[in-house]
């Protein structure tokens, strides 16, 4: 009985956090963007906030509006509602003479207590259209501390690296525990694919 009460409590907390995250998307006091020149903040952030997203692992496509949306997932003759929110402080861009990439971190909730974070990489066409090229799962209920492009990883195969400083839970910690263990996740971008 105590486990059921704890799980209900965790689900309620997750929904409260998600509610405030979605409502803060419309806040006029949105935080500054890390690592991006001021003149580029508006255009590229707006592209990510209003992107068409193929929800990883669910075979569902949805269009974001102002950084978030709900989506419906068919399941065993019925369906459930999920939500996706761009983590506005955590996005980066990279370009060369041939292409421009935008990458952002998105939080996905499918109705349970999990908040699944994904890194999603997009190609930006000359007319500003985004095309999702790659995505990778970062973790469930982890904390993102920073996101940056590492051009020093570039070589004849690797275009660049995306480095993410996170906090995760310890091996023996439950999912209800706050993430406190630092972990650096590095992804190498090779022809708009993500590799570890």
C-alpha cells in the first residue's frame, strides 16, 4: 500500500512539474539562451519551439507550438496522451559552408512518472525549414547542467561533438531520488547522425 501511495505521489509531482514547464513556455520572462549570439536567439529558438517532431520510440509525429504540445499515442485499441516540451536553455547550432544543424533537448512524458529527455538534431534548410535527422535518449528524470558544441573533436569523419553535462542518480538510487551524480555525455555528429 505504501508503494502505491508513493507512486501516486510521484505521478502527481511529475504532472505538476510538467504543468509548470508548459505554462512557463508562454512566460514573457523566458531565460537567456546559452552559447548563442543575441542576434540568432529569436530565429533559431523559434524554429526549435515550433518544429515538427517525430516522437522517439513512439512512431508519432507532432508539431510543437511555442515550445510544447500534447500528442496522442494509439495503444492496444485505445490511446493515451503524452506531452513534449523544449528545454529552452539547452540548444546549440553548428554550421559550415554546406549545412546548418540545430540541436535541442526535449522532455517527453507519456502519462506516467517518467520525464524522458532526448537530444534531437535537425537540419536547417536555406528557407529555415527543420528536418529531424537524429535523436538519442539521454535519461529519465535527469538534470541537464549545460550543452555545448565541441569543434575540437572535428576530423575527417567527425563533424563536431555535442557535449552535455548532466546530473544522474547513483546506481543504487531509486527513480524518486534527485539526480546528484555528475556525468558528461558526449555525442559525435557524423553526417547528421549521433554516435557515442
